[in-house]
């Protein structure tokens, strides 16, 4: 049994798996420690199962509006158990990618159990003791339960507990209007629940562009979801089988929301308890591990990657960071983690894709005189028209020279379309260059070309205007 390793990774989610496999493929002796099952939150209770439910909810939405396709609108009878079984069947296919045997085949020592650091390079897992030149913490995050009086007594769901059951509440209050809360709000609504979202800030998904927020909110409210922004949850009590949430608005107005269930999606916290971090001097930032731009903690040879350090908490970010970390662990010098070209998505129907600055951020950081906005509505895109999916738009925020400061896509497959902007920003491709790209016809990618063509239209109108002024001056 090996006790000495080059790298020991604590946590078998996306960040940990990518780190461990990357180091092993480059010839290092690696230990991978996981207390539950490899795959982490993404596989078991996050991205994979929730997007399976998103797919079911989207089909329900299409059927409800089948008249757009020349068919009779249809409401499927909802059998929650069968829907959840289908979700788990899809998850089981993906699960094979995280089979411990695959990682053991790479030479990784996969250790089951809870790890605790007894020193910067020493780890205890039950009765086993191991040493490693470098230790990587990749233990992820979990739902942060807000300190609302009566919440624990009344009981609540989060994404973990909901995905483990086979029932759907007739009515539900979603606490939190961020990405998890809004995605689940639409899932619950399309599966037949009465849904109220309570968000303490002024808007849902506040990191998005204001135009994006308005469209998504309008769309969700049109589906029958009640959205109460600017309200704080003050307390919860039971009234028979119902749960009564007391809320208070920013203006002091008080009210109550009655539902069968409470769904908590009001934030995340790092999984850092019982790791021995404080004992060895690892600096913390609330429940998260503090790291520098290279993912190094305050203690030499101890690193943190993924959700556990409290940065952008997305699976693709965890994988991106892990690749960078492998480079920093194994090669001379260190490479900073640059998040400028990292996109994200909101998996509502329609989807949202986001990269870079919002229009408001660009105006604040670059100045109104230097910001240009180019836009195309999906109703202008032939493929969206024939797909009967015209809700949405492409919005490009650029400077006056055509540098892409940010891009926002709302519509079908927005999470895929945003990738063009990721590549463009990474390689310095400007708005005018995007307008020259040839896309298959008909395709949703036409929306990007249509939006980008605004750059040349503006340039042409500017040139014509200047020419007209010169002609007028000559004629006088």
C-alpha cells in the first residue's frame, strides 16, 4: 500500500478528477480521496440530473404550444416517479465516465473515506496515513441554508433532497432568484406546481445584462411564475400541511406566501469542515479557502481548486481551473488564472449565454463615448422562425474600434452559440470579423452574423454622413 505520493487530491468532483487524471497522465504518483462517490455535485445532484429535468420541462412547454407547429396543444399527464426515473437513467449513462476503475487504470490510488490534514503534506483517512509533495483541496460546495426563523422546524428542500425523491409539491416557494433557483422555478412550474420566487435583491440573476433579465422575467411570469424581488424572508411557520413564509419588502411592506413546500436556493458555502485546514494555518474567506491567482493557499504545497475557493461556481470553470492547476503543479513557473474569456449559461427555456461585460458594466468601465451595442432579435433569424423559437436576441457590447467587451445570447441553444464569442474574444476577433463569417443556412448562428453586421452598417452610415457633409461644404 503506497503511503508517499507526488500529488494527493481531496475531493472527487470535476475539479478533483481533472486534476488527478492530468497529473497521473503526466507520470505522477497520485492519490484521489473521496468520501462518497466520484463525480461530485455535478454528476449526482447538479448539472447532469437538473439538465435532464430541463429537457423534460422543455418538451412539456413545446407540447403546451403545439399549435405553433400545426398540432393540437397538449398537456402531458405528469407522473413524477417516471420523470425522476428517466432523469436517473440519463445520469447513469454519464456516471460511467466517473467510474473509479477508469482512474485506477491510470495508476491513481482511489481512496474511499474522509480526509483530514495533519500537516501541510500529511493526510489522515481513517486508519490510513499518507504523505504528498502537494495537496489539492477540491471538496466543492453545497447549499447555504439561510438563518430564517422556523425554517429548520418547517423543513425544506434543496436540489440535493429534491432529486432524491419521487414526489412533486402542488405549490412551492423558491428562496433565491439566482441560477439554481430560476432554473428549478421553471422546472417546477412546467411539471405542474404553483411557483413563487422570493429574491431579496432587486432582480433575478443580477449578473446578467438588464435586457436579458427583463426578457427572462417576463417569459417566466407569462408561464405563471410569481416573482417577488426586493423581499426578504423573515420567518416560516407550519399551518396544518402548509408552510407559511413571512416576507418583508425593501419599502417595509409585509406579506405572506403559503405553499406546500420551501425550496432553498439562496447561495452556496464551501465544504471545508473537518479538513484540518485551520490547524495547519490555511487562510479562509468565510466558508471558502482563500487562494491567490495561481490557486495556491496561504500554506506552501496546499492548493484549492473549484467551488471550494468561492469563485465562479460552474462545472466548466472547475475543469478549466484544474487544467491550469496541473500546469502550475508540475511545470516551472506559474500561470495566473484568467477568467476574462470564461462564459456561463442559464438553462431556462429560452436559454441564456453570457461572456464578458454587460452593457451597464461597459458604460461604467469604458465610458459612453467608447461603447457600441449591436443587436439582432431572433425573430429576424429564419431558422428561429421555422423552429417557432423567436423569443430572444443576440447582443454584442463592443468598444468603438470593434473589440468585443461582452456578448449575450437569449434563445434556443444559447449555451452553444455563446462559444463563438468565447473563441472570438480569446483570439482578438473583432465584431466586424464576425460579420464576415459564413454560417450554414438556415442556422441559429445567423443571429451572430446579423448582430455583428451592425458594425459595418454603422461604419457605412458614418462614412456616408461625412461624405455628405463634405459635398455640402464644397457646394457652398
